[in-house]
């Protein structure tokens, strides 16, 4: 899209015709920063002024948006065919200037035209008469802004002085924007065809007669300086090839190659003092051309040079900064080794090196085996082409070969005459490494080859933009079907070798399928295979275009309709390039392509023609039709036959022939299909019959595409586009508040301006700024609308991230099971179930109750045994085989013992509870592990046991013996009981002290310095006390267990926390202590005094003991009641209404009872602790769960 300002269109000499309102050209936006969403096309005709006869003969849009139109047959007031050159203002199509001839048949503007400098132009007039000298010729420089008025004259133009001076005049534009005008037939006084090359400064021009003072010139008859063209070097300099030069000396046609400075030009006579020259008659230095190298240097090819033998040939390197002066010799050139080797043709590689091809090179007595030689392009090279430095053939007439440079610096040598044994002309294509010499002999082992006579494999190689390549072998025979053809993909880094076959190539199957006619590389590295003469499904010359992946190619039969776009009528010629000057397949800058099939027949019209957009990443398969293409509306319409061309917006203008006697042009957008019938709704039409053709690639300042016509006018297709955005929205990401499913998001609405008058366009966004966006990604589409109703869109994404999924969701405690009739559950289910008999198992539903998610994988619960009939234990596990582990232990009849634990759920969302002795039970849910959590619950499994009667899950660390008072033992965790061998940060375990020697406690922590905290407390000798806890692991995957008194111990693993989990385990640290003898980690809330029966205390958690000050939803803590006044319980919950649940139970006065639990925090980062009886308390933090 042009960024130049648009202006109203109302000018002299233009007729407005046929506006297309173009619903079919509305472009729906994919999610991109900006997409044109609507546009119209208008056809305007710029008429030739009075006296015009061939107005629009030549047409050139300049980079500044103005344009040049020539009319070489324009008639003046007193002379015919004087010719005229017009410069038009691209903003309003007004004439800026006009320059004409003065005499009949001057035909000004009938030669070449080229842009130079900053949007200036040089126009050649071959037939301009210099006074009484007809056809002397002129080259006129015109300022692209102010133009040039008047008549062509020596005062404003570079001119010849003899008849025929400009007969074959050419213009060359240098890399720096300056220009060269080559006059190969220029006569220097009485010297016929001396030839001249004149340097033209791109921003000032030059005028006056051609002479040795302003040009590089010859000095002898028929020197024809510049006759073989000019090589443009990448550094802005140039080299002139003059193979016919002899300077009038005695040795004819020795030839010369003359370097010129692109900033000032070369002047004077060509001579041995300023040029590389030959020394023998017909050396014709530069006859094979001069090749510019990628590094700024150049190479002169002189295949007729006579060195030690006649026509041995030479290739000579020249410095691109200073040129090369002297005589071609074996000392400064790569030469052949035998007479008539004719070394060589040069191919420049993308890495700055080059190859020399010598197909007539003889290997001793074996003639014309051919050779291709790699040469270092960084400096001069000399030497003889030999079998030791070149790729060669092996049979007389192999004629190896023609080199094709790949985009990655490597190259492929094709040798269509190469013989495969007795199969003459089988052909070969040989990949070579372009970084250094690559000698060898062409063979089946290193080349792609044909297997039959005249297969001619390698007729052409097409480099792909990704460095790979395709070998074209249209004459390859598929069995007895001659000239079926094949297209073979090759790796640009290793090549392809072996016989061409359907297993490595895309092949034709019928006689004269000629697959492929051409390969079209796409800018994304993929390619299209054009086979217009393919008989698709037996339909003669129906043709096909096949998409192929540029990384792997395509193989198999061309009859596979799943890979090609094809015709379904005879002579549809899909993919044809029958008109050489027009390309019927156009690769677009965005990687897509346009295929023009002007001979395609619709169901109702012969030769209606069709234009098809092809996605460059996936291709298009199936027959051409109105559902996938834009098609012609009438018989013989031949849509697009006069040339599609890519314009600077990346779209395509395809010129058409006739509709109701009018020519037209269709706009095809470059990033999506345009389908249906070509009518005035999608095509701009002129007012008269004839042809419109040759669309200009650059747009005028008013966004017009100009086309030539044959009826004395220029056809302007104006594209009126939607507004242009001056700012676009950036992608936004926000996080929803905890528990929210949406988030309100505000953003700045993008701005846009109307391209007609640069005013601001209205912009509306959906959803609008401030809307509530759901969790996930929502595309916001902002539409700008201009005064004419055209629209453009920009899109951006708003992503709302849900609250971070908790590893463990903490809940307000809620009772879900109660055996006694006096207890209630949160929902009335599983209450008053009755006392559980010893050895019985009860199944308790958990998922979907008391806030537990239906898909939870584990539950955090507090299980309390009340008044058991004797010593025993409880095991909580998924229903099924009961594991060898305990979840809760009671030491004597009549006890009240509780434990908080993480229990894995059954598939039905329940747990099974086993008790070894008769008892009452309560189960309080305090949290759950969601299905998305990284915390992993496992079936309980014992990993440590001191008593001989106990077993561990793997036989390790069992019967280790009673722990002594004050002793620490190290327990191995990782790699056991379902815990991975690495990536684990903490373990969820149930630890039980059995028959301790007296009152005391156990501390579980990473091995090292023991923290001031307890994990388990036992109140008296002989007790059986357990606690489930989350223990942080040592670096080596162990925990250390300390006991203050001698005791037996069991350790059962019930889960683990991965290192990557958001849940964090901490070294145990005390944060609350009522007794004066206990200290907290930071000195706060220590010695606060005994808790009164029936009262609450508020404990500060956030910001202490390693717990962050914010972003914490729950804490993992160990709470211990010390010396309560009687039987009772403790409830830990967020401050507020106390729930019907217990977190810790004590069975008698004087007990020491602890429990580890997950406690949900209040909004201010605290928990409230209620005790039913007076007691001392300690609270130790061992971890936390982020919100």
C-alpha cells in the first residue's frame, strides 16, 4: 500500500469510467496487526493530447509516484511523427512537462527508458535527427519532479552526430543510481561504428554530442565499444565489454574489457593502457561476457582467446575497485588445455566465488568431455583446466556442463549430453560444494541421471530461495512414454543422485506431457511445478500446477489429483507461459502465488480464462473452477492473458481483453483468494476496445496502477483503500482475580486516517475497552471507517490468565463423616453411622462435598479416633487392596487421637477407612489436591521401621532397631514408594512413635542443623502417637528424624511435592509459643501465656519463618497442645465464624498431642486457633501454598 498522500482526482485529459464497488474484494482480516478490509477499484483513461498517435507506447512509473509516457508518433503542427515525452504528476495526472522532436520522423521517445538517480529518467530517441543528419539519435535526461519542456537538442540531450549512431543504443543503471548510455554503432568522425559508452550522472544528466571527452570510445572501425554490454558491479562501478575492439591496430578483434568508476565514469579511448586486452587476432576478450561477482569484483570470459593453442579460452579475474589493465595470459587467467577448449562460461556463486564451464574441453584424446572448474573469487587466479581441479565427463560428447548457482553458495552442474553407458544424451545433474574445488567425474554415484537415450536430464535447474533446488527434465521418458518429463528436488547441502524415477521425482505419465515446463520458486522456499501440456486424467493438454514443499519436494505421478491444480477440458493449458513476455505464474512477496490460465474453459464458455490464488504454504488441489478462482465472464475473454504483475502493495493486477468491447484489469489481493466471475464488481474496465497490458509494478502517488493500451491512451486502475492505522494495539495479558472468571481490561483505541484527505477516521473496537474479558485469549478487532465507507482492520489479543492453580486448595474445615449420633456433618450425609467394628472398612464419599472439587485427586483431612476399644491404628487409602501403613495410631482404650493427612482418592472420589480396633471416628476435610496440581499423592507405603515385626515396601531400612534418646536417623525417600529419583522438593509422610521411653517429641527436617520445632509429640511412656506432615528433603533426597526420647518409629510415605511445584516446603520454624520457656523464630508471639478454655488466639503467619508477606493462600503447620486441662480439641481456621470441625484432639488432662495440618489463611495472613479446654500451644510452620 502506498504511503504517499492521496488527493482528489479531477484533471485534464482523463475520462472516469466504470467504478467497481467491489463487495467481492472485501478482505476479511486474519489476526494481524493491520489488514486492508475493503477497497474499490476505479478505471480511468488518460488520453493522449492532440496530435497523439502512439500515446502510451512506453510507460514508466517513477519511485516518487510521477510517471513518464512516450508517444513516438506524435505529430507536431508542421511535421509528422516528431514524437513526444510527457512527465505526469502522479497525484492528479496533470502534465508536468512535454519535450518533443522538431522534424518529421524524429520519433522522440521510441527507444529505451530507465529511471536513474532520485526518480529521474533517461529516454532514448533512436531516430532523432541532428539538424540535417537523420537518425543520429539522442538520450535525454529529465528531472522526475520538474520535468523538461521544449524540443530535443544538443543543449538538453546527449546526441549522436552521424546517421545510425543510436541504432542499438542501450541504457544501463548502476548500483549507485547513475546511468550509462551505450552507443555501439556510434561513428567517431570517419571511424565507422567505433562505439561509445557515456556515463550519465543520475541527478544532473548530461548533454552535448557524444565524444571522447565525455565517453569511453573506440578508435578503429567496428570497435563497437560496449557491444557486448556492460557489467554492473555491486559496488557501483562497472566494466565495458568490447570484444570487437582492435583500436585500428594491425591485429584485428583482439577485444577489450574496460573498468569504469561508477561515481565519475570512464572517458577517452579504449587502449591497452586502461583495459584488459587480447594479443592475437580474434582473441575477442570478453566475448563470453563479463560477470559481476557477489564481492564486488568481476571476471572476464574470453572463450576465443588463443594462448598456447587456438581458441583455448581464458577467464580473467579483475579487481572491482580499480580494474585490471594488461594482456590476457596464462599468468593471469584460468585457461583451457587443448585447442578449441573454449574456456569458459562464468557462473557467479552467492559466496563471491565462481565457476568456469568448458563444455568443449578435451580430456587428452577424448574430445568434448567438458569440464566445470571452481575458482576462488577473492583474488587473481591462474592455471589450466584439468581433471585434477574440475568436474569432467568421461565420454566424448558429454559436454560437461552448465553451472547453476544456488542461493546457499553451492552449485549444480547440468550436462544434458552426458551418456549413461549406451544411452546417449541421458543427461546428468551434479551437485557441488561451492566453498572450494570439487573435482571428479560425472557418474550415477554422484549425479541425478537419465537411463534412456535422449532423456536429457538437467535441461534446467531452478534454485529455491531456501538453498535447495529442482532439476527440470522435460524430455525424460517414463518407460516407453517419451518426453513425459520429470521434476526432481535436490538438497542444496548434499544434492541428489541416482536414476530419475517416480520414487524421487514428480513425473509425467503420457507422451509429451513435458513435465515441467517451468519451476516457479516461492519466496517462502516452496515451489510450483507448471506442466501446461500434462494430460490430466487423459484430457489432452489440460495442464496442471503442482505445489511442492521446498524442504522435501514432491514425488510420484502427475495423475495424482490430490496434489495439483488442474484443468478438466482439452487445451486448458493450466500453468502455461505460451506468451513469452507475460508470466502466467506470479510468485508474490508474501510466499503465495497467482496462476493465470487464460485458455481455461468454463462449463459454459470456451477460453473464458481463470486466475487462481494459491496458498504458498499448502498449495491448492483440484480442478480450476469458479469456487477457487476468478473466472472470465464470456467465451474468448481469456482473463489475464495480457499479463499479471505484482504491484508494490503485494497484490496483483491482471490485464484482461474484452467485456462488451472494453478492456479491463482485475485486482487480485495477495493474501487470500478472489473467486467468482470477473464483472464490474471486481474489475475496472476502460471505455474502448483493444488491449490493456504490461501493468506497472510501482503505484503512482494516487495509488494508481498504470497499463499500456493499443488505442492511444493509458489505462489507470486506481485502488481506493480503507483508512491507514497510525497506531495499533499491542497484545495485552492480565491475570484474573482469585475466583474470578473474567477481568475488566481497558486499552487505548488505535487511531487511523482517511487516505483521501488525511483526516482522522472513526475507529470502533469489539470488544470495547473496559469490557469484561473471559479467561483465555480474545481477539479484539478495531475497525476504522473513512468518509467513503471503506474500512480497515487491526487486531490484537487480550489474554486473561486464570488465577494460579493451587497445588493444594485450602478450605474452611468441614466434617464429612461422624459415627456418633451427637455429631453432625456439613451436608447431613455420613452422620450417625454408628461405631466402627475392629477390622471393618468404611467407604466415605469425598469429591463434591464440603468444597472439594469433583475431579480432585487427593484430599487433606483430619481423622480422629474417639474412645477406641484398645490399642490400634487407622489406615486411610483408595479403596482396594489395603496398604501396609498406618494413617493414625491410638495407644490405649478410651483415647481421643487425631491426625491430619493427605489421602489419595479412589476413582469414584472416595476413600476407604480401616480401623484395627472398634472405635468412633470423625473426618474433617480441610483441603484438597486439584487434578492440575503438581503435588502427587501415592498409595501409603512404609519406608522406615525400627521393629523386627514391621516391614517396609522394598525391604530397605526395616528392623533398624529402636532410636536412642537424642539420636537422629537419616531416612532415604527419593526413588522409593513411588517417589521419583529426582525433581522432588518435599515428601508427605505419616510418622508414628511407638512406645517411647517417656514424654518427648520428634523433629523431621532436612539433614543438617536441627530447627527449633517439633513434628510429633508424645505425652507419656508407652504411647503410640502419629502425625502426617510435609517434610522438606535434603539435597540427596533424605530426611533426618530426631527423637528426644528413646522410641520405635515407623515412616509411611503418602505423597510428594515436585521441586517445580508452587507449594513450598520450609525448614520447620516456630511462630507461636505460650510457655515462657519456648522461643519463636523471630521473637514475636512467644511466652504469650496459656490459652483460656473456649477462647481464640490469632497467630501471625504471613511474612514470618520464610512465608512471603503476600500471595499466600494457606500454611502447612504443626500444632501441639501441651498439658490441656481436660479432654477436648483445637480448631484452626481463618478468623471469623468457627467451623464444625477439629484440627487436633486431646484425650485427657496433661497430654501432649500434636498434628500437622494445612490451614487456610485469613485475608490479613493470620489463622485463628480455638481450644475447647485450657492448654499451652506451640505452632511450627513447615511450608506454605501460594494463592
